[in-house]
C-alpha cells in the first residue's frame, strides 16, 4: 500500500458533474497521487456518480468505508449523506452534523485535507449554489496548498466558485477546458507525502472535532466558543455562536451544525418563506371550516349560529386577502438550498 504523495480534493454541487468528469480525465496516472470528491446529491435516491467517475478517471473510483486506507492511484467519492474526512493514513466516513445544511460537506473534506496534507493538498471548487467549500479552500491556502475554482462566469451555477475565489487568497479561476491541465501540472510537481515529513497540526474548528470515548455524549458538551448571535440553528433549533476568526466567520450550534453567515441568512429566509405560506394556509383552512359550520347550521335551521359563522368567515377572508398580497409581494432573497 502506497500513501499518496499529493492529494486532490474536489467539491461541487448543482452543475458540477460535467466539469468534474472533464477534470478527473486529466489526472496523472503515474504520479503517486489520490483524489477525494464531494458532490452534493440527494440521499433518498440512487446515484451513478461513482460509476461515472470510475469510467473517466485513469484509476479506480470507489465509495470508501470508515477506516479504509488512503492509497495512491485511487479516487474516493463521498457516499450520500456521509461526511468524507482525510486522516493521516486512512479515511473517515461518518454521519456527523450537517455543515451548511449539507452532508457530505465540502468544507469537512477540504479542512481535513489541509490539516494532513498541508502544502501537498490541491483543492478545486466547481459549480454550485451558496458557499460550501469557501471556508475549506481558505484552510488549504493557509496550510500552503493550492486552490483552484471553475471560472464562475462559465459555471452553470457560479455562487460556490465565486465565494471560494473571494474567501481564499491563493485561489485562481480557470475555464473548464483548462482546469484539468492545471490540476495535472500541480499534482505532477515534486513533493513529499505526509509520512515523509513532520506533521504540523492545525486548529480544528469546533464543528469538525470528533469526541473521544472519554468525552461522553457530544450532545452534552457545553464548550462552544464564540459570541452568541441570538439566532437559532436552522437544523435543530439550538442556540448559535459566531467564531472569532474574522477572515472565516462561522456560526455553530452546540451539537455541531455549522453555517457560513451567507448560508445562515439564506436558510433563515427560506424558513421565513415557509412560515408565511403556512400562515396563509392556516387562514384559508379557517375560511373553509367556518363555511362548513355556516352551511351545517343553516341546514339545521340554526339561523343565529349560521349568521355568526358567516360573519367570522368574512373577517378571515379579508385576512386571507391581506396575507396573500403581503406574501406574494415579497421579493426572493437569493438562491435556494436544494442542489
């Protein structure tokens, strides 16, 4: 078993499949490198992603299990609904807390790759909405690695590569037809594997820490650091804290759900949108209920009760009209989170 000399980590979401396949076709076959891939995809239906990558890459593509060895000349594709982590000589696959409401999360893969491979890590962010991967690419830059993104203007969805380009100082944008060649060039440069040099540990963000056996249940931990933000977690309803890193602000709840500020704002906007439509639905159901009671009372000769329910229905109908006008007048605040 040979440890990879260099590690390529790739992240993408909506619109990322085609550029991903073009990229892996260019991987150098005899350079002693490995690649790991996270693409946001639904967990509730079958996916052919690993098969597609396997058909285009020069070496095998597999979905790893937790603890599998990290070997050169392999492409590791994160299984649906599991985070993929890079260890010193093995892979971690776990259903930990969602990051930016995603599992697998690109940030988890990139940050762990930066911690282990440092300057021998190459990160690539492809098409997608919102900003998963931006924080992780910053970690790779801070560790001395290389960062690339698909040209946001060329990507089907430019949010993710644009966010990474803005956040990570080492990131460079390349057209899709040049991205694979640049990645191959970087991977072919001389460099040592992590086992051939002293590993310099990096600070692990709170949401990426994995509790040991002596720490008890992660739900009971009260060591979340940062400033309370007065907003609840979109995933579990818990309190949120803002990290102290001005260049990489992150909000995290007690159990480990974590969000960039932009993603949190979008998720809160989505929650507000759902709540307003739910309120409109409740009002319309009240109209239907009062109409039902009005008709029933009239059939039973209960004129006073029927009149009371009609009056109530007319009031609620006015509320429905006002609520519908308000809800439909709101302008969308950004891209949705379904990828």
